[in-house]
């Protein structure tokens, strides 16, 4: 969640769980202009995603998750932060590897 949150700023998840073990995942942006939703069911492998607004939130989050997987699912100990008077950059394993921003 940290790696995705760093890459996709201003997007928040909400999970609605149901008694039968299924759940609905909602993504929304802080501008309240874009959203995405998907229903998860045990045993399924394909899911229909519905999204709307100027940002494709599901696509952004999926790209961030794939980046995290490609980098061997790093934990907090592999991330760092460089702060200057005018900016800040989150990086992986060293300042020469900035974490990409999406959206």
C-alpha cells in the first residue's frame, strides 16, 4: 500500500466487506472527480472494473502495483526520501532510483 500510495498521490481506497466473504473495493481521488470500483469474489480470476472521471484510477493503481512486483515487492526498509527546499523525492534503494509518479 505504501509503494502504491507514493506513486498515485491523492487516491484513497475504501473496502466494503460482506458476510459471504466477498467485498467491493472503491478508489476515489481527493478532488472527488474520479472513482473506480471492482467486486471481489473468492475463486474468481477475472473481474470487471468500472471507473469514471478525468483520471483512470484503476489503471494508475494497477501500474503502481506492477512496478512494486517488478522490484521484488520491496518493504519500507528499501525506500528513502530526499528533501530540498523546493521539492522532495521518494526513491528505492538509492537516490538514483526515484519512485515514479502516476496520474
